[in-house]
C-alpha cells in the first residue's frame, strides 16, 4: 500500500516544512478534536477504502487524499496551500522515477495525481484548507 513511503516523503522534505511554517506537521488519518499545529500548516493523509475483494486488495491501486490546513488567524490566502500541494506533486513525480521502498516493505510503482478540491474553511479547526487526491500503485518488496 506504500503508506510509509508517502508519509516519509512528506514528513522529511525540508522545502515542504519551510512552506508549512513553524510547527509544520504531517499526520496520517488525523481526527482529533484540536488541530495538531496552531503556529503554521498541518497536512493530513487520508487513505481511502478500496472496492477490491480482500484477496486482491494488495495488487490493486489505493487512493489517498492530502488535506492541507492553515490557521485562519494567520492568513486566509490559499497561495501557501497551493504551493505546498505543488511541492507534494513534485515529490510524488520524483518517487515515480526512483520507486522508493518504505520501512513497511512496500515499494512505490507509480503515484498518479487525480485532482484538487476547491477552497474550504474548516470551522472546527479554524483553518482554511484544500484537498488533493492521488492513486498509488505499489508492491510488497521481496
């Protein structure tokens, strides 16, 4: 499924962290009551459900969304969010060329961009946010 590769690419990228600002954090499947960063951006990785039969799920593509949030109290300009999503696209294109393997033993074959949402305001977290969607093909390294 390549969860570790995706998470590691995003978490370890210095340029993405700089764009995110103070306290930038990447969190998988976050559903907390309070936002994980109030000083800058945070990015949530949300893995989707597959429609494949259980016995073939490992061989099918998997979809995930990236939600980039930025506190309204700091800015309501979506340019920073767009720049962060652009950087994520660059990281994923590079991963397509290098086909990295994560600590979980999964190797990325291809990460495909599927689109971006419109601009949102999240009243619960008091953030502006956007979502980008991707499809990943991967295999268990032997």
